[in-house]
C-alpha cells in the first residue's frame, strides 16, 4: 500500500500539467492548491481501495479499513503537498 501511494504521488505533477490547466476558473475555487490536494487524496484513496480489492480478491467491507488507507496517505502528506506545489504555477 505504501509503495502504491508513493508511486501515485510521483505521477501527480505530470497529471496536473496535462489535466488541470485552469482549475481555479472552472471550479470557482479560492485556492487551486486546496482543490487539487483534496482531489488527489480522494483519487489515491479510490485507487488504493481498488488495488487492495484486486490484491485480496475480497470485498472492501471485510478486509479493508478506509481509515488505514487515509493514514497511509496522510503519512505522505508532505510529499503530496510538495508534488502539487511544484505543479501549480504561482
């Protein structure tokens, strides 16, 4: 799980440059960084859940604790913030 989160964080700058050119204008957000941080936390949670379900071939309710997934993501909070900050033009 930890390796999956690290890999996803490494991919974020490329995704932002390709996909989120005018986030602030489109979503009418006060802070583009806050929007992208929340977006990527959600995307990583979703991907991690899918990854674990495939790995265990089981339902999410019986083997996966979503708070554990969030904990792994939050353990890499600084890396996630840095990846987004590098990608968002100031």
